[in-house]
């Protein structure tokens, strides 16, 4: 017969509940991979749209490829940081991350249509919103797949 103290039982219960967290270096690598996939695809998509509809280039959000790269890179970093933050803090981080990300993606369309920006047209606003969608889908897919690869128990 094994004698177990209440402290031992407490330690066993909490040891089983503690999730195995993904190391920070792996999150950094996953974020970098996501950036390296998302930014070029968004820029190519923007280049194709501008070549089809040259006038949309007059719309400020679509006038600069470096700006588009920056406005893609920053949300990817934020998404990676959010996912890493949620891990170990909530029961189902992948599910909550997806819900938050979809809400933020939908909200990101609003400025493209509502803010008073010079040379804004329905087409230009829709192309800008489509670039948000492209970036969001790639980011969500890469981060979710990467998380499942790094954390198979999830």
C-alpha cells in the first residue's frame, strides 16, 4: 500500500494539468515563417491588382509596396504574439485565437470603406479589404498549422 499525503496528491493533480508550453524560440521561428510567407503573397496580390486596375494606385493604402509590407508584417507579429500569449493561459488557445483573429479581420475592413481618404473608390477599398483577407487567411493558416505541429496534443 502506498501512502500519499495531501500535498503529494495536490502536486500530482497540478502537474497533470500544467500544459507543455511551446518554447519562445519556436514561436519566433513560427512568426518568421509566417512573415516570409504572408508578406510576399500580399505584395504579389497587390501588384496583380494594380496591374489590372492602375487607378487604384491613387488610393493611399495601395500606393506603396513598402507600406503594404509594413502593414502586413505588424499584424503578423501581433497575431503570433497573441497566440503565444494565449497558450497556457486558456484551455483552448487555438480556438480563442481563431475567434479573436476573425473578429479583428472583419473589423479591419471598416477603415478601407469608411475613412475619408483621397481617391477612395469602391474598387480600391475592396482591393484593400481583399489584401486584408489574403494576409489574414495565410497568417491564420500558418500559425494554426504550426501550433498543431509544435503542440500535437492541442
